[in-house]
C-alpha cells in the first residue's frame, strides 16, 4: 500500500467517528516560513535522572532542541540538537532503566561538559521543559555556573484542563493532538514537545506556544498559609493548595501559586474562611520567568527586585 493510500485510509477512519488514528511523529524541515525581524530562539530541554530528588539523585541524560519563534507563538525552523549522557557514579537501577531506557553501559565514563551546555544555550532567549520544576533543578545542580535564563513549563503554563485534556503526561497530550513518538529518549521527548508547542489549543484555538509565553511571563505570588487550623486542610486542598516547603526551608505549610490579579481575592478568602481575623501574616515568595522553578538561592533577590509588590502584598494582609 502506497503512502498516499495509507493517508487516505487514516482520514476515512478519523472522519467515520468510530476510530481515532494517531500518526508517528516525523521531524519537519520547518513549521512556518518567514523573514520576521522579531524571531527569537528557544530550546526545549529534557533530562533523565536516577531518581526524583535533585539533592540526592543524578542526571544521566540531557537532550535539547533549539527552534526559532516569535512573540505571537509561531514556530519557524528547528535548529541544532544537543544530546549527551552523564555517568552518575552509581549503578542505574532496573526500574530507572525501564523508565528512561538508559542503562549503565550507555553512561559508563560519559561526562557532559558544562562549558558545552553554556555555549549551546548562549543565544537562547527561553528554556522550555515539560516539567520545568524537575528539569530546572537538576540542570542547576549539575551545572551550577550556567547563566540565568527565562523558563517556561509545558505542563503548568498551559491550562490543559480548560482545553478538555485531562492528563498532563506528555504522551497523553501528544495522543490528543493525534501523534505519538518514540519515548525513553530525551531528544525524542524534546522534539515531541516542540511539535506540541506548534499546535493550536482545541478550544481556545490559541497556539500552544503563545499561551505558554503569556503565562511564563506573568509575575507569580506563592502564598504560604502558615499556622492554618488543622480542620481547614480540606478547604485549602479543594482550593488548590499543596503541602510544600518554603524556598529558604524555614517552614512547611499549605501553599498556592497565583498570578498577581488573583492575590487580593485570595487574601480575602484566607482572612474570612481560614483565619477568621482581619489581619493575617502570610509569607510570600515572588517569582518571574528567571526565578520560577529554580533550586538556587537567587530567588531571594526578587524581594528586592519586586519590593513594591511585596509592600502591596503586606498591606493587603493587614488592611
């Protein structure tokens, strides 16, 4: 059967309403053409590790794919790739090998040079990962001297629930957009991530990258409901709070991350429904695209950078 016949058959099956056909990802030569002057360079990054803890586990594979984009969310050419293995100095467990496809023989004696990573990222305006909280912390721990870059997250900077996509797993989102890719390779996940960014969201019809750009640029306030009554736990969980530790490790508390336009409403909610007092003491961390998801202590600089916003927040808590 010829390729054209297969394509026609896939179209017939999809249009029947009884089948859903997904296509294998094929790397395109480009997504859009044009000579726009405002083109920038982003990179999609994916990391495989020996476990989930960036303080205890080690990076074993790094994949990155550069691409051109503009502020409207259009993607143009795919640029050069970067791929490398890193010997963690400890045996890779069978579970991790099954999960990542990386085994001891593949990483033995391998080392990713920090200057090579820095050179590759030199002209990059934005780093995107599917789960930036995970990937950024491992990248910074493994290569602590990399210059700061703005970050975006495909998992959390797009409201997939609002778009009718119930899971944030990369493979599932790809399936909902009608394609699949060979997983267990960091570079393949990067290419799939860029391909998703080039699509339009099913309900809002906004380019995925455009939505990510909008959300990643937003100033974020992370509120910690310290000393909240124990019986308020379910109320906080239902509102989207998660149990977490502050950036400076001073306390654990229920926390929520909000855009600036939601902060005043949340303070009023906490005052009326959780603490039942007019004046409340709510610690806050303020993030931007350069500090969000980071494991380093430079986030504390945001309290100087955004001093006016911090003062505004404190007035909300005491007024």
